[in-house]
């Protein structure tokens, strides 16, 4: 799987994400502080990684900033992206299963090495669920992407 990874700072956790993904056999594209000469601003590098997913250049992305909030907000502005800020394995599992999330957002401040491994294990073990309500919600979000001014009753 090809995965785009962005970080606004060159922190040990961000480097661990890249190393762990490569160790798991993924092809990794880097952005921001992880790529020399690239723009490290969280909005810019998170947007770049998210656009890779939306355009099909990457299957998924991991976007990082100090809290993970800014990275997730920027990524979610890209149509077709469903970014989830995950602080634990249960949230990562649910994001994939119930929300069909295709971008994982991580906070650099609180994500330890062992926690990162748990989150990635859960993220990659889970698949999008087939529950009707969940699929309808994901489809609704896609329609919101298609028309950012969509009425509430789509």
C-alpha cells in the first residue's frame, strides 16, 4: 500500500510513523518537515498528503502536527478525504470501521512509541464496515463533499 505521511515538525514520533510503515512493507511518500526543502506548515503539508489520497496517488495518509487537530482539519478540507484524529487504538478501529476513514491524524505531543504501534495495528486491522447506517453516513459525507453548500436534508 502507498501511504503519504506529513508532519509539521521533525519529531521522533513522526519519524517513527515513517519507519513503522516502511517496516510493515508500505511505500511511503513524505511531506513537510519529513521532506527536506518542503513546506512544513501543518495546513500545507497535511493538505498535500490528503490530496494524494483524493487523487489516488496514495491509498491512505497519516498527517501529524503537535495536537493532530490542525492536521485533521486541513486534511478534511480536501474532498473525498475522511480524516480521523486518533488518540488510541479503539478510536482508530472505529474510524476505519464506522467512518471508512482514509486519513489517520496523529498528535505528536501525546503519541508514544507503544501507543503508535497500537493505533497503527488497529487502523490496519479494521476494514470499512458494511452496516447500512454506517454506509449511508459515509455516502452522505461524500455528497457534502460534492456540494459544500448542500442543504441539511440531502
